[in-house]
């Protein structure tokens, strides 16, 4: 039981240090967006087909979600790029029947709005250079 509890605490500590829900929504969005080009793969090599653009844009949203987990300091930039790619994917992959686009907009907005819990209250919303890498202060309760 202690190993489960310690693993859960380690996961919660890891989760607090990154834009977890924003990145998760971006990953879900990319899976929905990539589903349509996967179904139309046979015609993706036809000249003039926009299916290849769907693969590219869905892959961009997927990459932004993964990078938001790996590099939380860049969450604002990654959220903007992920949101833009999800919106533009309407042309190449129908935006995952708009469900992927909506999930991408939500995920991008959460990545843009994310800020470390231990950031100073009077600090501006823009991330400081090392805010995501700092440890939480001793006053912060788990």
C-alpha cells in the first residue's frame, strides 16, 4: 500500500510541475484529428488531396502535447501553436469532425493559462525564465 501511495505522490508532484490537463487535451485532440486521415490513407497519395495536410497538422498537435509535458517553460508557445494547428486542421482533416478542434482549443488555452503553483502571486502571467524548473517553496502545502 505504501508503494502505491508513494507512486501517487510522485505522480502528483510531477503533474503539478507541468500543464498536465492542457497537454492531455492536446493529445486527445491529436488522436481525434489523426483518425480521419488514417481512414482516408488510400487516397492520400492522389494529387491535390488534402489528407496529407491532415497528417501534418494532427502530428503538430500531437507534438505540441508531448512537448508541453517535456518542456513546461514553453507551455505558452506550445499552447498557441497547438491551438493554431487544431483550428487549421479543419481544412486537412475536418478537424476531427470539429471535436478534435474543440479539444485542441481547450488544450491550447489551458497550456497558455498554466502557471506554476509556486509562482509569486504578483508575478505577471508570462512565465519567468526558470519558474517551471524551481522547486515549490516550503510554505506550499501538498
